[in-house]
C-alpha cells in the first residue's frame, strides 16, 4: 500500500470509528459489536504505525497522550465562566422567578436541567478539531487539561464546524467508575475518594493522561462560550444545536412556563436522583430566551438569569448492631457495619463500610451505637457520626483482631498503609477472591465461571489454585447441583478457549499487586513472553513508560516467589498461552538507528510535531521514551520552555538536542 492509499484508508477508518464512538458514548445506541470497533481501531493503529506522518490529532488512536506533563498551563477565559447563585427552598425559587420577571417585559419561560456534580469544563475547537480543554478555575483563569479531556470518549475530537467555537459543560465520574476506582484503592490500602466529584476533579488534575484515561470519566455539554455562528434565540434551541454538532447533552431537561412547573421538576428529581447512573446535587434553572438573559445581565459573581437549586443532604439515624470483617483478594481486612435496616436516598441500607481501624477509632464507633448515616456521593452507605448523647453504657468498643478471620494467620500493617492485611498466600478467602478475579471479564473472561460457581467449586474441593480450573473433570462437575450436561459442556469449552488468550489477560488475571489491565498490556507488549518478563530486573521495568516504582517492585517480588514459578510451570503444562498476541514493537537492529536501544526523554514545547508523534517516531526506530531524567537516560530532546528535566540533564552530563537536531537525526 502506497502513502496515498494509506491516507485514504486512514481517513475512512477515522470517520467510521468516530461514528461508532458517537453512537456508543453519546447516543447510547451502538450499531456494531465491541469486537468490530476493536478490529477497526487495530487496523487504524497498524496503518498509523506504518505511516506515522499521517497521524492527526483527531485520530481515535490519539485520545491518550504520551508522557506525563510537568504541570498545567494557565488559560484565560475570554468570556468568564461564572458560578451560579444558590436556591435552597421553594421561596428562593419563587424569589428568583419574580426578580427575573421584573427585569423584562416579555413573558418568561425557563429551562430546568440536572446539576451534574462534577467539574466545569471549556472545550475549544478550531477548524473542526479539539485544540484546548480547560477547567473553570476562578471563572476568569483556568488550567489547560486538554490531554486529560481528550481521554473522555464522549468528547468528540473533531466536529463539523470549521469556525472557532468554545463549548462548556461538566466532566464527571459515573457511579460505576467511582465504585470500581474505590474498590481498587481499598485493595491497595490507599485512601478512598469521598465522592464522585472529588474523584473526577482529582482524575482531571493528574499530570499523566494515562491515569486520567483509566478512571473512565464522562461529560455533558450544555452551553456556548465563544462562537461567531451562534444564531439561536433560546437556551432550549442551543441544547438541540449542541446535540446536532455531535456533543453529548443530558436528555433530562424540561422547558417550564411557571414556577409551579419548576417545582414539579425539582420534586420529581429529588426522589428519582438515586436511580441515575451519575451524581447530581441539584437542579439548574435558566431563563430560556437568550435576549432576556442579556437584558438581565450579571452580578459580580453570577448571572441574574440562572440559579442552582441545591438538594438537602439526606442523613438518617439507625443502630449499629455489629461489625463484620471481610478478606479481599490482596488480603486487606475490611470492617463493615451491620445496621438496623433504614431507607436512605431511595434504597434500604443494612450495611456500611467502615474501611479500616483508624476510621473506627477517629469516629469512636461502638457496637450498639445510635449512628447517623448517609450515602457518600449518594452511592456508598457511610457512617457519618455517632450520637454519643444517646449512649446507654451498654455499647461495646470494637477492636480489630490480630488474626485473619478466614485462616487465623497473624495480621500485619504494611508501612505507610492504613489497612490490616493477611499475608498468608494460602488464605482460603484470598484464594477464592483471586479465583473470581482470574476468571473475570477483563482477565481470562471465562463465561459460566461467576462468583457463585467459583465458590461452589472451591467449597467442594474441586479447585484450590487457578491451575485447577484447567484440570476440571466433566464427570465430577456433573455431580454438582445445578450442573447439567449442557452447562458443563459450555463451561469446559469456555475454559479451553481461555487458554488461547493473549499474555496481558493472564498477567492481569494473576492479580499482581498494582498491575491493572492497562499495566498488564504494557508489560505484555514490552516483553512479549512470560519467560522474558519473569527475568526482568527492576531497572528494566522502571525504564518503561507507565511503569512506576511500586509497580516495578511488585512485579519483581511476585516473580521471585517459588510458588509463582511452580504455578506458571503448571499453567504451561496445561497449555495456557504465555505469549503476547497483539501488535509487536518494531524490530530494529542495534546499528540501524541512532535511537536503537537508547532511553530518550522529551521536554518542553515542540513546534514541528506533537510529543506523541515524536514518541512514535523514536519507538519505531528502536528507542524507548520515558517520563523522567535519570542516570539511565541517554538523550534529552528539549523544545521551547524546557524546565527542570533540562536542568537535571545538564547536571548529569546527558546529551541534549534541540528540536532541529532531533529532526535531523530522524532523517539521518
């Protein structure tokens, strides 16, 4: 395929993939299965690897950027992003409507929208391409977080509008993403995010866009900042206009002609908000007519034509009856409060996580206490405080055990962690959780082996380690309850099929601490076989972009265990694949390029290409691009405004090239 053919094919694939993504992430109406999308994306990636000069910023392969940023640049908003005034009750809403009506002679209508509890954002497009994404900041000055916002798949990288346009909205973390993130943090002994809003804000302020991408954020767009082609006359028309441009807008809005209709909308969503897949903390009410908005104007801090009704926080009182302990896959012991059933935010709550011993001590929680609970982020039941004045003297102080409740082994608290852990590798609770993880969708993806079946097989003594899954006997399975011939045959077929999975699925399934699905893919791509990865040193691992200190140390420790060596040997004998089946790195001989075998760091702003493009070019020539300067660095390529990395390279005597020298070496 020549360059012209490749360019046409790449254009076609980009248009197709962007349409698929819009259908899936914006319209929630996918027209093709995930496998077809993945196949087309891989075809595009391979073409771009072959013709890197054809990569453009709006390619679906470019959503996740290269190395971490050194910091966020400030952004001046040409039109201020002001916050809204608040309403807390019916009278506040009536007063707002009255003030608005006094400022115009026109009959008023309003638009009510859900107030997404996330982070206000601004997106700027030029010549149809996303060129900048920023936070609201103080309303006048925000931060450039373009690389992180590009990772949100519902935000289009290109639109059908060539003139400059700035759109505004809210980035947020869906409930599902929030629960998954906190589960991982709890297993790793890390501090939990208090609510989805904090998690979203923290994710969008990560300097590494790969980390932001892993958090699975989303966004709704609802307004315009700058746009010379803006000709609509009402906010309700604008919402339709944004949707037609390809932006994801929230469908749960309503045009209201009276305060009574506004109050009905507020009342409805006050009760229905627990059923949403994301968090809202109120309702935004705006005057619909844009000319009237302009007439009403602004105060110093907020517009006179809009207000935010804030939901009251719901807290309820119940009794803490007991505290139970659970053992996670990584050995973390989690205490859970057993409560007298009580309804909170629309659902009945009987359990609430207490997270760790330090929290129990800080809140002085005792068995038998009368406690106030709420749902953190309207999702996770949480004990807010104890009503100490209602104590009778019969309450019992709780002390965490010194032994694992599942196996009796001594519990330990690792350095810099708040969680107690069981470090017995043969702990039955950990083994069961590990088996459940191994067969899960993002790991070996074995259909028919859900949590209940795993627990059944474990309790019957048919499986103890993951290798035992591949030794399951048909006749033994048929003896079990709810195991008919058809289900057993389907299960054994799924187990056999999983043997052919690519290496990254096996790596993730092994449950190596700190190694998630993305890190597993990185390691599989880098080393290509399990044997090579087992022999990798800490220095070799830490040199890989995306692999940090804790990850590298965890991998080395894991593969140094004799039991792990034995397990991998068993899996090989059982014909479980140990090789990476995805696209491999370019094979370059040592003397074929000045970059071959070299560790390179990019810093500063480049004029002739983007950092991802530079990284792709270096890796195609056999080099490795990392995010930090160290004694192992061979070359630092410094663009404009190079900062601390340049200074460190000077101190260490590392070779430094400017961008022009870099271009010359690429063409050499």
